[in-house]
C-alpha cells in the first residue's frame, strides 16, 4: 500500500511542476508578479522563479518515485537515532 501512495505523490509532484512551467504566463496574468522574484532576479524574475520552482517540483517527484527521500531519511535517522 505504501508504494501506491509514493507513486501517487510522485505523479502529483511531477504533474504540478509541469503544469506550473507550462501555464506560467496564465498564472502570472491571474495573480500578478512576485515582487521578491523581480527584486532578486531582476526583470522577468517571476517567470524565471516559476520555471525554477516547477523544475524543483518535477525533480522532487522523480526522487519520490525512486525512493530517494527514504535513503536520505534513513541516513539522517541513523545519525540522530529514531
């Protein structure tokens, strides 16, 4: 049962990331620009932030599918104890 949940979580993250990248212009028109992204990243920073965050979500979804967070979590648990 746990594997089905991980597959669903990974698929949801991947779909969210791809949707954010694909529809970033519509999202920007709907919500407006992100002031912190424009300030830190310069002109067009909102679009760049959405692409970077969407890529992060997609990459995280692949890691969830591969069980990578389990490996990281087990390593941290072995250091600090359960």
